C-alpha cells in the first residue's frame, strides 16, 4: 500500500492522462461557451435590444452552462482520484486537477456574475 505521508509519487503516464483530461474539459467548456454565446446573441429579444446578454435568461445560460461543465469536470477528476487511490496509484495528481477545475469554475462564475 502507498504510504500517504511519503511524497515521492512519480507516475508519468498518470500525469499525461491528467493533462489530457484537463485539456479535454477546457476544450469542451470553450466549445460550450461559444455555442451558448452564439445562441444568446441570436435570440430575437437580443437582436432587437442590440446587446448580446439582453435579459436574465441569456445571462443565466451563459453563466451556468460553462460553469456546469467545469463543475462536472472537477467532480469527474475527484472520482478518478478516488479510483487511483483505491488502486494504490498517484492520486494527488487527480485531486489537483479537480481543485484546478473547481477554481476555474469559481473564477468564471464570479466574472460572469458581476456583469450587469
């Protein structure tokens, strides 16, 4: 069993997998954000108003869809951390990925939430 106090974990394949996971989640989030922004700006209410985020529905969807995707990515990373821990592999890599995605989610939601 891995001694959790010992911090000499070295698993290059796990690090590669975690990096690919982060890049995939960020790519999916970016695509989701673009789709939502295009949808919000093409709504009839927003075309007449001349603003992309003209009502509460547009602001909520633009804030919650990418934020939700980052939340799901963070939860998925923590599930993978638990699975790595059970298999006695380098789980802190995945825990770091989860917290990184959660931090990005909070930063994104705070930026979108301050827009009026």
